[in-house]
C-alpha cells in the first residue's frame, strides 16, 4: 500500500503521513526518490498514529469557500495547534467557528 492510499483511507493529508514516515522510518539516500510501498509494520504504525483523528471534509459539496485575514501571530498559533492535532488548517478553523457560534447561541 502507498502512503497516499492509506492517508485517503484515514482522512488525513498524504503529505502529513509521508512526513511522519520520514521521521519514523528514515530511508537510505538511494531510496529517497523511489516509490514508497509500505511494509506491514509501517502500515500498522501509520494506522496507530492517525486512526481515530478528526477527518478532513469528504467534499466541498454544500460548502462555501471563503477567505479570512488573520494577524501573523494568530495564524502561526493556529498552524501550530492544527499540526499538533493533525488537523487540516481548514478543519481547525471550522471547529473554532462552530464552537464560537455555539457559545453565542447559548448566551441568547
């Protein structure tokens, strides 16, 4: 199985999975640009690391794409928090907005 296939199955970015694999299972310089077929041990490790995490949106159907401007420091904090939770940045923003709207509704 390829890292991208497993990433799609788990609902995480292929780039996130590949970066983690490079840290956990370094490859020789000769294999650096070779096709990466996961061993059973690598596949189990990826599943253990990324399974059960919040998934990215399956599609953009019924969604509106918007742009927001954030102060540089806030953006940096958001990126750091999203990475620590293995979330796509857009999913982190969706969750934050959802929580804010829920709190606002409760105050009414």
